[in-house]
């Protein structure tokens, strides 16, 4: 080994060593409190038509810095976030070509971020194409992994818990009920954020931060040696990334602790992103919404206005000449009903899907444009709906399903956003179902990563809050662009109506998908038997009712839905009260209990209020949750309203068995609450003096 360099976290517990091997290959390793987290792992790239930047390096410089700052997100899990790390910058020169590559490491008390930087270098390197990123994460042993298959187009899988050595044999099963057109990275590929548990009790999370102008990373496992290697999402021609010097890669992140709660409390991903780039953020605010949505997902009604599919040309066909199918969800009377319900129950918004022309064409082989983003169907009377909503102080939430006709959407974007501004829409849900057009490109490739970012920044120009479904999973970009208020980018609750959601799903998502940012999971499903909505749909919601309530606290998002139908909420007014009361933005969050795929319990203080909320979500094993209230301020009594599983509650046999009770608690109180299989509880806490 030559040219060793190392750096430790501010508390000294996390350390990173960087070395050059005898042939000049850079390697790094990570330790936590003297225990191995990442064994010696390679770094570097192979390039198209040029020498690899992988070996034959010499170290030509090294510099260090310490950073300690507290910053204030526009919204989020807490009002202030400390970013405290030691940094090491290593300058390397490739001997044969003279090319320069820098490695920047930031070491926090709860983990590490590192990235490659390609400095401007006259005559040596300007623009180049990466054919492979060689970054490795060598895991010291056959750890337990909580994983979804590596895929370049979808994250909408159920999770599998297995040893690393079992990933290959469980891969087929892990694809069951997944996307129609899988694009696997390899037979042992998995996605990030990847959660791992080591036999010595360490919890380790691998992901990336600040993914800009670069493909998203899957991880392919060498399952003989337990070494993960970066698998970048390729372009259609197989190239991975087109780079110009002066740029950097995203950060590769390793979060580590011997306590699972610390993984959830880590803010490494946000801290590795740049400060907010939007000067005036006064228009960005939490949105609690309902939607003309679940009735379509369950097949009770349709997105499309007509069943006539031939002879429709988007933009020119006069829809009033077509025969309505009688099942169209986004009809004026129905939308007004939702607006009434939103106004009566204090919701900010009503999402309306299927409002626009184009939904009847579901031909998967289509090559171009499908939807209009400015033309309502004839039975969606926008002028009347708009006025009705304004009178009731409710905002419409726009829906832009693109069906992945990306070029078309980019062409229409200004018109689409102008239309929103003209009609008082403040937020939009985007969507990218189906294969990307142009064909062969992937949802998570460099080109699409740039597309999503373009849409977020364009939305900011129009002061629009944006929430994309099926887009690349987030990497903390909401710090810089807080108008990116949510994303789907994982298997959301809609799958209860499709191929199913396995028990434990909401107890793993906070450790995986939510590491990068909030999820539009669409919780709040109170009716489990979906054949009640559509007799032909034999589907079941795998959770208890109070599990659904807990998700408003355990799966935080400033844009949050109550997904079920108004008529169902009318039947459960007492439990619905929690959804009406719960906050969406927080001053403080305290993780009380956590174990991946088993349970997550968290207490949060509502932003700018003395009220606290607690949520606890559980996997398949029933349990007793023991919590204390030491997070509350001293000498203050609170009224706790507890929504919990009843005696018989079970997600299959008695999901709607729940109990609502009130207790007086203070910072010295503790409680033991029973939690059913796929159950949970929610608590709202109000200071008695404020009552
Ligand atoms: C998939 C999204 O996840 C869902 O929420 C939406 O309703 C459909 N696409 C249609 O856009
Ligand atoms: Ca989806």
C-alpha cells in the first residue's frame, strides 16, 4: 500500500481509510467504533474509447476541512438540521495520461459521503463517456439485506429480507407482482437505498445523494465475496454517463449505527445536498389532500370519458361527438362532491385524475403523444369547478400523467404550467407509467434524471409544488428544490388494489425509500375489502385501520393524501378525526423504536404548535410497544388521544377493530400498547392548558 490517507468523524467513531494499491488503484474502507463497515473497496471508472481511470494513479495532493452549520429546511422532519463533518479531498493523477481525478470524503458521526470530482484540466480531459463506474462496497460477511431487485425502470416491488448469499436464489420470487416490463441490472442486482444488518448488530444503509446529470445507481452483488459494485442505469446504446470536466458525480453514502433508530434520524442525505436555490419560498406549503383517485384505482370508475378508442387524435378530436362511458370519475358533479368533503373536513386540496383528454388510448405500443395537459374532458366543467373550489377555499391538485412521452411533455411544459397558474392550481402530481419514449431509454438513466430535474426547476419558475410518480427515487434534492414536495418512486399503497403489498412494507420504507426524501405513499385506506368498491376486484388492504393512521407520522410528507373514498370516511368519523388533526410539517422528530421490516415508532412536534403526534407501524408480528413520553416538555400535562388496535384486531380477520381512548400524560409517563399483526397506533397530544 502506498499513499495512505484517513479521516475520522467529529466524534472519532466513523473512520475512512484511502489507499493506493501497488498498481495505483484507489481503494477505501470504512469503520465504525472499531468495527468494519466496508472492507477495502475499489474506486474508479472505465471510459468509452479511452484508458480506464481505475489504476496507475499517484496521489498529488490532499487537503482537509471541518464544517459545522445548522440550517433550516423549508419543510421537513425538524425545523433545524445540523451538518457537522470532517472533509478530506484527495487529488490523484493518472500517470499514463496525466489526467486528474479528485476524491472528496465527508465523514459525519453517522456515516460517510464520497464522490468523484473531475477538475477542469487543460488539454488532458474535456468531455468523456463513462462505460462503467467501478465503485465497490465490500460487505464484511453474509449480512442480512432488505432489498428490491435492481431495475432501471421501476422501484415498485415488494421487499425481500434475506442473507446476501440468498439474493440470487430469491430473485425470481422478488419479481412476482412487479413491473410488467422488468429491466434488471443483473441476477444479483438490488436497488438503493439498500438497508443491511450485520451479525455484529450494525445497521448500514447504502444510497446516493444529490443525483444530478448522472444515471441512478443500482448495486450488483458478487455473491461469492459479498462485494457490491455500482451498476449505473445505461443509455439505450449501453453508455452510462456523458461527463464534462468541472463536474462531479453524486455522493455515494454509507450511513451506519449500532441502533436502527439512528439510520432514520440521519440527515446525511440532505446535508450532502446544496442549500435552497429558490429565493422566495413563501408559496411552498404543506398540502393535505383527497382525490378523485381511489375509485379509479379500485376500478369503481374510469379515468377515461369514453370507451371509444379509435379515431381519436389528441388536440383535434371533438370529444362531444363521442359516447360517454357513464363511469367517468372526473365528472363535474363528482368533483364538486369531493370539494364539499374537503371543505367540510379542512383539507387543502382535491386531486382530480382523468380530467384531461387522452385517457382512453392505453395502447402500450404507441410511439408518441397521448395526453393533453390543457384540454378538459367535456363533462369536467373547469370554470364551474374552479369557482366552486375558490368559494370553499379548496385548491385543485393538477395531474400530469405523461405515460413517459417525455419529449412531448417537455414541449408542452410551459403551456401545461401556464394553464395551472391561470386556473389557480398550486401543485401537480406527475406520472411516468410505461416505457420511456424514445424507446430504449430507461426511467433512471442520465437523460431522464435530467428530465425530472428540468421539470422540478421549471415548476419552481411558475411557483408550482411538484410530486412525481414513477420518477427516479429521491436523493435529498428537496433541500435545494423544496418545491419537490414528494415523490412516489416505490411501491405505494395503490398496490393493495393490484398485486398486493406484503406485511412489513411500511416498516422498511422509512429505512430505504424515505432516506432520500418524502413519499406520496397515499395512506388512509380504511376499507380493506376492495370488492365492496368493485365486485370484480378481489383485493384486500393488508393492514389494520389504525396502522393506516400511524403512517401519517411514520411516513412524513408535506404533501399527504387521505386516499380512501369520502363515503368510507363518513362511516368512520371518529378515526378520521386523526387524519384531520395530524400535522404535515414538524419542529422536531424523536425516533422511539425501530427495527427494519418489524416496526417504526416516532414522535413529532407539529411545526409552530405545542401539539405532538406519535405513530407506530408494525409488520406481520403482533407486538407490545412500550414508549415513554420523555420527549414532552417538563411540567406540562397533555391530553393523549390514542387510536389503537382492538383486542381482536388482525390485518386479515379484523382490520377494523380499533379503540379510541384518552389519557392524561406528561414527560414522566410511559405506556405499553398492544399492536396487531400489520397493525399500529397513532396518538395526538395536546397540552391541557391549550384545551
Ligand atoms: C400510477 C400512479 O402511481 C397512480 O397514482 C396514478 O393514478 C396512475 N399511474 C395514473 O396516472
Ligand atoms: Ca406508481
